[in-house]
């Protein structure tokens, strides 16, 4: 018998993580016993920006998969403007949305508008970025963000030769000069990335294998508001000065967009070719994959947003048909008011050695996309 689209989505998503547990019952937004009272319902999808190819892909993935299941979709991008996102969500509610999927710009600014959603029994799914200080958030789907940070720290150590390809210590003691970047302080994920990376790097910082010439090792010092590449470029230029002109061997960057800005600053500072440091990243954006291919950026963390989109769509469809969405984490993501039931997906380190296998062979990109 042929699989339904929903069955296919479940099969594909379940390959990502085998171990899972079912969320508590009592979810808002369910249909009647026949499961069809929300057939064709409007679903609001709020994405933070169109300035990143990653978020464009996320929005289109979720929209197309919901439409394939028969839902009407109101997809909006706020271009990193908080009042715009609040207004867009208000319009979704007023326009009859039966559920909301929200990737927030600032996870602390949506409490009031989500109270309106709660008053109308509209369930809310936080998409990849946790919505904080609100008990209205029903579910959260994301990647294992602490593990993403671990992978970034690990790939930095591998690129420097401190660890080998198997993750084992090589005996290399350096010392290596590294500078550290963190994500936006208003993005809950940024602290998970930072903590995972710093927990991985700490033993090598403590031993002196790694040194930070600028001395800037606190999250707030390293954070880049709104994940802006220009801000990262400016900070890297400043670090080259603050560090007293010492050669930089590695840069912990939590996002490909920041990595591009960092590389620009380094090039302006006289680095090129083999003198460029080991630079990490995240999201496997085309420009950064091309940089990896040309030996400018060392690594990125691939998060398959196709699978993330599938999980969000499954959550919506379950809520609309009166079922309890599947989760596999009910302890990690405390938003300050409640622990939000979550579904975590896995990510993967990508380097020049495996980008074809991970990104092209999987169908995520065509080889021509990376020319």
C-alpha cells in the first residue's frame, strides 16, 4: 500500500533520532474525533529574516510541506525587525491562523502577542529558536544545540591538528592563538553553541595549548548582536589590533555569515592562502561551502533543515488532528516559565573532505550550486 505524505514525513524524520518519547496530553488546537475539523486550516509561519539563505530555505520547506498536507500557509519574514515580527504574528492571529510556527528574532519579545494566541486557543511551535518568558509555547523543534557547539569546538581542534580525524589527541601542544566569537545574545541557541564549544576547548585553554591574544573569553565579549556579518568583521579587525599583531591560528565562529565577515577582516589584515587561520561555521551556506572548497574556511556544521521542517509540519498536523506531537526531550529547554517539550535533531561537521558526501550526495545541494 502506498504511504501517505504524513507517513513518509514520519519515516524520514524518525531516521534522524531513533530514541524518542511522547509528549504530555492536553495539547491545544486539536480537531474533533474524526480528526477533520481543521482540514485546510490556515497556519502562520513567522521567520526572522530573508538576509540569510538558511531562513529562506526553512520558510519554503515548512510552507511547501504544510501545503502538501492541504493547509493554507501565511509565511512572513520580518527582516530582523522585532516590531515587524510582532505585527506579522498579530495579523496571522487576526487572519484566522489555527496554529503558529515561529522562529523568533528575539525570544523574549513575544509574550504579549502570544497571550493573544493563547486566548484564542491557537497552539504555538517554536522553530529552532526558543521563545522565552512565555507559558504559551506548546512545543519546540530544533537541533541539539549544545552538541552543535561541541562539534564547532572539535572541528577547530581538528583543524589545528590538536585532534585527529577520529577525535583523538595527537600530542600537539601548540601553543595556538585563537579568537572566539559567539552568536546573538537575544538568541537562546547562541548560549548553547557557546557552552558546547567552550566546554570542549576549556581543557586546551587551561593547559596553554590554546591562547586567546585579546583575552576576550566571555560570552558577552564575543557575542555578535543579530548575527550580523558586518559586526563580526568589525570585531575581527579590532581583535587584530587588540592582540598586538600576534599571528592568529584559529577562530571559533558559530555561524557561516560571521565567518565570511571574519575572513574579510583577516584578508584586510594581511592574511591570505595558507596564512588564513582555521575558521569554523554553521549552516552550510553556499558561500561558506565554497570557502571550504577553496581552503579559506575550515569547517561548517550542517543542520538539515529539510528534517527540521518535517518535524515542525508533523507537530502542526498532530495538533490539528487532535494528537500529541512526538518529542524526545522534556528536560533541557527551560524558557524561564516552563520546560518546553522538544524534539531535537542531529547535526554533522562538514569539511573539504566530506562536503560532497554530506551535502551533494544527500541531495541537499546540486553540485552546480557550489560551482
